[in-house]
């Protein structure tokens, strides 16, 4: 059986639709995604309020976007593992733990970026 692949603008349309569908599903079913999107909104607003360079602002916002990206991947891993079955299995736990660790590392990176950029600004206040 051969599958005809959609190409061109039509493929772009479907890819965009599936992406929006995935974002909606993650937002509705994952509290962590909602929390991290709220953090992103606050962070983006704050980055434009602060006296930072354009490059610093890009780094600040990008580090927050990276958290969302990794959380979406982690949620996808968890959905696939849960789809396989409800029984507890060492490899299933390992996959979920590694996905969670990836989110943790992304959060630590964002904290490092924000702290490094904000530290001189905080020192100037005192």
C-alpha cells in the first residue's frame, strides 16, 4: 500500500494545523505547560520593561521558550509511555524521569541566563 504524501503549501497548512492542535492539547491537559506559558508571558513582559540589550532580551526570552519546547517533548514522551500501558515498568519510569530531567535542565539554564543578565542590574540599584 502506498501513501501519497502531501507537499507544498498544503503540507505547510496541515503541519501548522497539527501543531496548533498539539499546543491546544498540551495546554488543556498539562498543568506544567500552562504554568510555563504564564512564566513565559511574565518573562517576556519583564524583559521589555528592563534596561537590557537586544541580545540579552533575546537570550532571556529564548531561554523561557526552551522550557516550553522541552516540556512539550516531555509531555509527548509521557503520552506515548502511558499509551503503551498502565503497568509499572522500569523502562517506562526511566523514560519519564529522563524527560523530567530535561525540563529541569532547561529551567536551570533559564535561571542561569536570567541571573547572569540581572545580576549587574541589581548591583546598580544598591
